[in-house]
């Protein structure tokens, strides 16, 4: 997996992995604050590992696509 020079990681390269908040923000090209807001509003699924958030990129993308279609 290679990140592009701007730090953007194409989603298709990350779909089978767990991502932390920073990584998910890069994949979605949004800020970490936006990720936090989406979690708080329960718009994306999150896995809690202790006090840390982890995201299944595939499920997040599917969740956002479903919400966009409504």
C-alpha cells in the first residue's frame, strides 16, 4: 500500500483493513473533527478498542453510500 505524496490513501487500497481516525479522515478526504462528528451522530460504524476508535473502511463506505441514497 502506497500513500500518494499528498497523504491521500485511495479507499480501494484500504477497504479490508481497520483504520484509525486519522487514516479514515485521509481516506475520506475530511478532517478528523468530521469523523468525530459522524461517530457522535452515529452516521458511521465504529469499533471501540479500549478507548480508541477503529473503523472498518468497507463498512464505513457502505454506510455513507446508504445514507447518501436516502
